[in-house]
C-alpha cells in the first residue's frame, strides 16, 4: 500500500505545482536560495514552493521545508505553500502538523482540486475512509480539474483498502474513462482482476500498462503470477529475468526466490 501511495504523491506534486522552472537544473545540497522574492508581492511565494517541491522529490526534506516556510513568510496566503508543508510533515510522520497545514491550504483555496486530492490521500493513509472519499469527490466536483483520473484512482485504492472492491472497480473505471492510458489505474485494475482469479483480464490490463509505463518490480511480479496461471512459460521466463536483473533487492524478487525454492 505504501508503495502505491508514494507513487501517487509524486504525481500529485508534479500536477499541483508544475516544476518546469527548476526540475531539470542542479540544486546545491546546502542551497538556501537567498532572497528570491519580495514580501507582499502576489505570487511571491511560488518560486520558493517550486524549490521546495524540487528538494522534496530529491528526499531533502530539511531544505524543502525551509523553502516552503520561506514561501509562507513572504506570502502567508499561498495555499500551495501550506500544501507542500503538509506533504513534507506527512512524510516525516508528523501527522498532526501535516493536517493543520492541509486544512490551512483548503481554507485558503477550497476549490483547489489538487490540494483536496492530496488531503484525501493523507486521510486514507490514516484509515479515515469516509473523510478521504469526501475529499476526493470534492476534488472531482471542480470542472477545471485537469487530472481527474488521479483522484478517481486514489479513491479506488482507498476503497480497496477499506474492503469495498466493487466500489474500487467503479472508481477505476471512471479513471480509465477519463484517461484510458493512466498507468496507476491500469495496474490497480489488473490487481483487482488477479485477486478475483480472472487471469486473462488481469493480463489484458497488465499488457496495457506495459504499453504506457516502464515495468516495475510490482508489475513484473504480477505479470509472473498471471503468466504462470495462464501457462505462458515464455512470458514467465521473460518477466522473471527482468525482475531479477532490474530489481534484485526488491521484495518481489525475494517472493520469487521463495516461490522457486519450494
């Protein structure tokens, strides 16, 4: 579960902030980025928000937090800054502080679908399922939401975690209706089909996933299981080689070795 949410969080960050201004450049590990913005200027905090996201994606939570706090210092009403601070504290395990900033972000910009989606994901990880679903639906109410497939997929993952597989499938279908090539939705639909024993359908969704995304340890392990059930030895061998060569230290490779040793 944690792996899937981590991936979705990265999508949330990129879609929410847009880091084209600093995503490709080099960042000094001790960079404090001086006085880049003037206090009181509308949008003055955005440059710090972008820097915070860039450092967050590099795992430099300390610098990311300082940049996001600078954004708030020069522009207290910057909802995105509070959103990023919330995401940072969530990753640091400071859930109370994270929620405080999520709520501040929503209060400042209640119609921001990306913030609603991020908060919904946070709530789901707390097993607060009904609150989480409400946030996802509020995100989807915004007709200007550019990536509704993300919220639909998050809602599906949350419903599956809650044990409601039927609703999870409905939400995944909505995600794929909006974007039939959305990798996370395809992978989650493959997982649902695998769990219910519909191996042919699971294979179909996995093939669609492989067409639009790079294989992961998770998708390859699923592929091995599906191909094994379908008696496709050639595909089992292909996926096994890719899993062992590309992800030798993964949990999935360990599961494969345990299976082979029986």
